[in-house]
């Protein structure tokens, strides 16, 4: 298909997509327009996890509209449902087709594991057969599979005859039951309950396995926690041969896929530009060639692979995703699509093995999230994730940047109220992201859109320590929790106030996870800056957080080393952690505080918010604490999202309305 011909067809589709928003540009709503109900923002997207079958003739998706939670499979030609499954008792985090008749459902539950203290994430893979309508667990503890483990949901390859899948797991060690090895097994798809076949017994420190086109072991990755050695080995004639070895406190180079010629693994590492790039790790001699995918202005964010993890292309980080491929035709095609819709975020969601059919997710001007199929040079509407929102109700998101006090450029997203036409300074919400090695995208952020719908300017700085803007930007955040990372947020408020964009007397800081820490730190270390603060599943005590990491990962010191480096640049003494922990400086807080926390948060203990609440109450501070029953770290339920919005709505309007 010629790009010019495709662009003519695309122009028609693009005009249909963006013309409604263009028409609204000169006819915006007034400030007296009816408020959009909180339920609209609190609802999970109606359709998510949409996937295409290998033939491109079927779609599978999770449907959560009207309070349900159903896996639905439809025939695109007949426009009819050919399979459905109730997911209400399965906390689904991934689904995909193995074949036209088989869908994999990956679930993660937070529960206790026999023989281990506390609760842990436990992942499981289920196989849903469309012909029989039955669902079976693919790998279960017992029969050689170690019972005390949480990860049984990963598939690293499928056999060439589509009869078996390869799954890593901790395997029972009869000689030393407390020290199982991490190995690779084969699971029969037509009878998952059959005892899996051991492909490789593995080692205690194995991390990952790769399988070639002949269903043979190709390579494995290990990390020795005691020697601090990251090792990659090729498999030749029954023997393992080291092709890469590096001493490191924690892994900095990712082994993520296989090249199409099966002669190399794809390795992510930092390039001379300071951005992360992909290289070839040659299996023959261990040389590292490339980069094969790299840009001067963006880091790679992930690979596009098939079920065997053979790489086709790459996605780059940034406010809007962009792509590159081994196939130049695909690269030109994607470049044409993104150039035709420069203000929108266009995400490649799925594709058939032959790339004849692709599924895109589009967010942007007047588009709160819509799925489109692309085949034969044309786009076809597939589904809306938020059908309850009208185009004119989507608040515009723009890219902004400013200089922090030390001269560092901070990329930022600003979400403006679409319904307010005024040049007067607006009340504002500072909304720092979690991570902190993460970044915000120029898409539909349910919290940012809610705040903007209520008339607030929403500020999302990609403060130092954020990922996706180069290694230097990440490293600038080392040891700067509560310090320069916090200064970046402060400087954003001051710059926008100086420009007359926000009212400095009406600013609230709201955040989740690390963003919750930043909210509490903002109220603690800059008490005159914010009129209120909201912490959702946030950290208040860094010493407590690090102690938990040490308890849970005592056999994986690399995780503890990472957090010590991130929080304190390796100097994680109790005294230092106390110096940047809001709970130890709570007496400085003047602003009202709202604490919200899930009762089964698997990432940040609810004890963090409980202790902060107790401390603030004893000091006579104004504080409210909301517990979200049966909710984890990511606010993944309609009920608790709405409960969160209701609490925030009352709180924030009481203090900076």
C-alpha cells in the first residue's frame, strides 16, 4: 500500500475525528454550564484490554459498562458475540489471543502465600476456550511446581505447532525445599491440568528464558544477588555459555526480546545521547552492536513483539507515543499517521502477526479515548472507552515547560478548563505523578480531567527523577526526595503565578503513591505554598518504606539497593530518611490534609497513612482519613474511584473553591 494513497483515506477519517472539536473552539461552554457528574470521571473505561485474534477476524475485550465485568469476544464480520466470561471474581490485568479459539486471561490477586509472612501479589494465567466455553488454570502449584510462589502467569513462548506454551516457574527442590530453582516448563494447551514437562530445571538466580523458532532453549538471564552479577547465557549443545556479564548493585540493562534472525537478544541500555536505546547482544560471541533503535530526543519505552518475543519494533517514551520498526514500510506508515494527527496521542494496542490489521487507541482534542481498527488502508471505529463523555466535555491538554531554579528544564502538562473563558488567574491543582521513575502522557487522565471540569488549572510537571526524558533527568533526582524534586513542583507554581495563569492563594497539591509523598512533602516543607493537600496511597515515612522493602526482599538486595539509591543516593541512614519524611516534620503543616488509602494496598502499606493521620491528630492539625475497603494501590474499582472523587470534591472546594 502506497503512503500517498493511505494519506488520502486517512484524511477523511481524521476530519471525522477532529472536526467536532474544531467546531467547539469558537463556541465553548460558559462557566455556568452544568457540572459533569462525578460518576462520569470515577467510572473505569467501559472497554479495555482490547485484542485482535491472529486472523484479525475477532476482537476480545474487557467490558465494565453498567457495573459488569465481562470478557467478551466478538466476530467482526458477523457483529455478534461468540464468547463471554464473567470476570468479576478475577482481578484481570491482561488478556490476549493464543489462537482463534483460545484467549489467555492473566490475573493478579493480593493474598497470603503459605510459608511466607504478609500478603503478596500472586499472578495466574487462565485459558478460555471459545469452542467449549470452559476456563482452565494453566499452571498450578504442586506436581513439581513450588507452592510458595506468586508468579505463575507468564508465558514466554508458544510452540510452533501451537500445542504447548512455555512458562517460567519456581520448581520444587526435594533436596532443599526452601530453595527452589527458577526453571522453564511446557504446558499442554488441550490439557493444562496434565503435569507440565520440565524444559530446564533452572537455577536459584535465573530471571528469564528465551526459546528459538525450533522450540529449543535459546538463552537465559540470571542475576546473582550475592555476587551482584548480571549474566546472560546462550544455550549450545546442552551447555550454557556466558555472552554477557556485568557487576552491578541492580540491573541497569534490560534483556527484553529476540531479533528476527534469532541470532541476538535485544538489550536496552543508555546511549551516548543520554537516552535509553536498544542494542543487539550477539549470541555467537557476546558482542553488543548498535544501537538498532535509538533517538537523540527520546528514550525507548518498550518493544513490539509476537508471542515468542521476537521483536518487530519499538515504542518511544514521551507525552505522545511514537514508533519505529525493522520494516521501513511500517515506520513510514506510522510516521504518516502521527503527522496527520499531531495533537492527539495515538497508541498501537495490538496487531495481527502479518501486520495486515492493527488496533489503535486515540486520545486528544474532543476524544476521551476511542479504539480504531486499521486495515486495507482504512480506519474503522471499534469502541469507545468513555461513551458517557461528549467531545466538548474533554478538557484540553497542552505541553508547557519552565526552568527550575537551578536551570533544569522541566517538561510539563497543563490541563485547562474547557468551559471557562477568562484571562484571570485560575485556582490550580498540582498533580505530581507516582513512580517516581515514571511520566505522564498527553491523554485522558481521569483525575486531571475531573479537576479541570471543576474549573481548576491542572499542573503535571515531569520533575527531575521522572523517566522518559533522558538518563540525566533521572539521575538529577537521585537523593532528591523532598529536596530538588520538591523544588521543581514549587517552581512550577511560582512560574505560573508570575505569568498570571494561576491564583497563588488557591493552590492544592494532590498525588498518589510517590505523588502522595510529594503532596505531604509539599504541605510539610513549603507550608505557605499550598492551601490543602491530598495523599492517595502515599508514603509519609521513608524509613518505614525501606524497612518493608528489606523485609520483603531480603533475598533480593538489588531492590533495596535501588530504593536506597533513589531516595538517598546511597546514603539511606535513619537520620537522613527522617529528615525528608513528612511524618517527622508534621508540626510544620498548616494546610488541611486529606489521606486516602486502600485497605489492601500491595505497594504502600496503609500503615503509612494510619500513622500520618495519628500524628497529625495528636498535633491538632486538620486532617481527614478515608479508607477504601477492598482496594489496592491502583484504584481499580468503580466504587472506590467514586468514593475518592467524592471525598476530594468536598475537601478541595471547601478550601480553594
